[in-house]
């Protein structure tokens, strides 16, 4: 039992370190959306690059309402099945996931924020 606990805490520590590193190097689209979400205009507190469920890192998370917002760049176009599987696993943990394309965030931030607002 100790080994499992130790292994889980090591894994959690690694995940937190990885999330911390990502917080310091947001993509351009993530930075734009963070500026809007962090402004408090939605009435919900969002956190960025948050470890969730012991194995995932959410781009943005509003823990109080269990909402995750993901900004998907070109890389995600090739990962649709993997992203859908991840979303199902997060849903089993009680989270709702909103996926926005990086293109939408950069070209029409108001529309992107509107989609997040609709999910609240």
C-alpha cells in the first residue's frame, strides 16, 4: 500500500511541476483567452494550467462549477479521437469541457468568451 501511495504522490508532483511550467509559457491564443477570463467579467474564478483527475492538465478550469475550457491549436486537429476520449474521462469525473479553436480565440475573442459564457 505504501508503494502505491508513494507512486501516486510522485505522479501528482510530476503533474503539478508540468502544469507549473506550462503556466509560464502560454500560447498566444491561451494568453488572449486568459486575459478575458481573468478579468472577472464572467463572475467565475478561472485557474490556468490546472492538474485535474490526477492525470490531465486543463488549459483553464473553473473548479467551483467544474468547467474546463480547452484552447485547441492545429495539433488537436490530428487528435480528435484522443481529445474525445479525454473529454469523456473528464465528464466521468464531473467536469464539463468547452473546446475552442485557437483560431477563434485570436480572430474573435468576444465570440470565444461568449461560448464560455453560454457554458456557465
